[in-house]
């Protein structure tokens, strides 16, 4: 059980890529007073967590209504994650998540799509299918707690690992995400072929 939780936690952590989000958050809020920055972080994380939990709860039901199978979603989700990771690797995270803060709350683009973006939502559904709702939601909450802490202490974290360090860690996360995406696509194709052979 511990190994399954660790794999689930790691998958969500890589998909979230909060270190890659950090430079963009700093840039978007650089002219904000300290209290406004705290408000932005609190609001953004609350909205992002709400979006992720709702999607985790109704995602599979929505798929059934649309006639989408888990192998279908693994392939489609893997392709999306692969494109996101390649974009991050070749051009940087801002190429995928570009935008500016909406008003003073940072709901767009910080909450969606920077924090709860396609990578996180896709990973959630796939992890729920593998380890269940409870374990996935616990891993999600821990990851978002870490993300909240990192953003609330953005200046300290940036000074600690340096600007180059954030770039390196972001690229490493994107590379791991690409590997996860390839594994998802491969697994989806094999599952689809298996299901097709059983129906013949």
C-alpha cells in the first residue's frame, strides 16, 4: 500500500510541477504588496483544489455518460501530457501556461491552468482508476499543501535554489512527465488491444 501511495503521490507531484510554476507566479505578482500576494496564493490554491476534487469525483461518471473508456482516456491523456511536457522542455512552462493574473485573485491563470491544469486532472483520473479515490485524494491534498507552502514562501525558495535551479528542476519534471505520458499511451494501447481481442 505504501508503494502504491508513493507512486500516486509522485505522479501528481510531477504533473503539478510547482517548481516550474514558481517563476511565473513570482513574475505575475512581483508588483503586489505582501498581503495581496498571500491573498492570491490562498484564493488560487483553494480554487485549484476545488476544481481538482470535483473533477476527481465526477470524472469517471462523466466518462461513462460520454462512452469514454479508461484505455481511451489513458491514450488521450498521455498525448496531452506528452505535448505539455515537450512544450515545457523546448520552450519553457510559460509557453503552455501563458497569461496574466485576472484581477487581484489570481484565479486565472494561477488556479487554472497553472495549478489544476490538464496534466493534474488527467493524472487524477488515472490514479483513481489504479489506487482508488481515498489514496488519490490524500496524495492530492498533500501535494497541494506543499504547493501552497512553496508559493507562500516563494522568495525564500527562489533564493534557496536560485533562478537556474528552478529552471533545472522544471525541466527535470517535464522530462519525467514525458516518460509518464509515454507509459500511459503504451498502456492504453495494450489495454485497448486486449479488450478488442476479448470481444472477437
